[in-house]
C-alpha cells in the first residue's frame, strides 16, 4: 500500500508540474550516457535483439493522466523543430520533429523508444495506443526514421525527468530512407539511403510480406514501388487489398479507383471498390460496385454473395429489422463479428406515465 501511495503522490506532483504555465527549456541529455543507460536497462529487463525475448517482458506499473493530445493540423502546415528548442511542459503546436530510433524499443504500459534528432541530441519517447502485440515491433527498430507531429514534452509520472509522449498513432509518420525528395523537403537528406529503384523488385518484396500477413511492411514497400513507377496499376490493386486487410477502407477505395483509372484489372478494381465501400458502411455505393462487377463479369460468384450482404445491410438501415437470433448466436462466439447496419428511426419526445 505504501508503494501505491508513493506512486500516487509522485503522479500528482507530476500532474501539477505538467499543468504549469511556466515552460522551462528542455534539459540537455548526454547522448552517450543516455544510450549506455538504455542498454543497461534493457539488459536488466532480460531483453536483447531476439524477438522471443519480448514475450518474457511484463508491463510495468504507471499512472496515466487524463491529458491527451492529437495533432489536427495537416503536415504541410507544420514547421520543423529540434530537441534543443523544446520546452517543458509544452505541446509544440504547428511543429514537427524529425528523428531516428537508435536502440531497440522497450515495453512498459506503452512502447518506449530512444530517438536522436538531426543535431545528434537524444530523448526518450513514450508511445501509447501504438500496438499491443509484443512481437510486432519491427517498425520501431534502430535506424527507423520518424516524424513526430506537434511533439509533446512533459514530466513523467515516476519522476521529474521530461520525455516526449505520443497518444495518437496518427502523430507518427514513418519516413522511407530511400525517398530522397521527401527527405530534402524535411531537411533530413543526410538520412538518405541509396537502394534499387526497380519497382518490380519492391513489389515482389511487398508481396512476400503480404503472404506472411506483415501488412505494415507490405504497405511501406508498395508505397516505395509506387514512387518508382506511379503508372503501374497492379501496385494500386495490391495496396488496395492490403489496406482492406488492415481496415483502412478509405485508402483501399482510393487505390482501387486509381488502379481502375490507370487501366488495371477492372474486375479486381471494381470488386475491391465494393469491398472498401462496404467497409466504410456505404451500402448503396457497395451495391453499385458489386452490380458493376456482375454486369461485366457475371461468373463472379463471390460478388453475388457480397451483393446479397450489401443489400441486407441497406435493408436493415432503412427498416430497422434485424435477425436477432443470428446476432445472439454470433455474440456467443469467442471472436464475435456482428455484421449489421445501423438504424436510426423517427424520434418522438414525450412523457412516460409514472416517470
């Protein structure tokens, strides 16, 4: 109990500090000492470069505040900032920080990484809501280039040591080290890595990632291939189906449409547009696309089933009539997926007798 009380006291002190209107310059952190301390802490946690070791790590106790931040401004409207210019506690509005991960990530309640900016300064970054899969941290390996939108430097819940905190995954942009044009745009061309510019090579690599259900890296490599050959429609089809697997339905629709416009396989493009529209819960649009598929490709039996589903969802939306027995049976499954529409009927405000 004493430990819990102490944690709460420290957290309360931290909360007061983070609500202060007095913004102090970020304290200097010696890069060599920080990296040494990080590696020592990793060793004490029983973590090394083998991914199996992540499974042995246990989440640590922390006290989370109710304060959260998410950047709402388009990246194009942000300006660069370096670690040495940060203040604490402060959300650096309309700014972005370019950095590179320099050590293996650490797992606590969230994911903690050690980053180095373009000037060589280092800082810890706590990322929340990023991933709950301990085996899925390849995208945060050393050498990864990140952009942190509107960096938030705050005091920690355990002590008064400042660190960066990210609450929204959308506040992180993963930068391709082969994208010289973009690196120049963000004034980070020193991080450029020269690799093959063969779009087909990267498409095949992305396909291998897709087969392994490594959709994150598949998307990264499809984007690279598109950059080298933006007129190849199969790349957009591949990206579309990958986005469907991750639930990024808007991007899936956009890329299927681009594939169609660039002369790609019409059957696949129209079908994936229908799938994406269904995922966006735009039932009529999904129906239209599946009907297009069947008009041009009447032997597509899968489209027949998808059209039935879309029509069923549209009917539910219009009438509010559901198969409640089927919904109940589905809800009893270990991984229930209720595939139903939303219904909003006429609303009347009135008095209830006896209430």
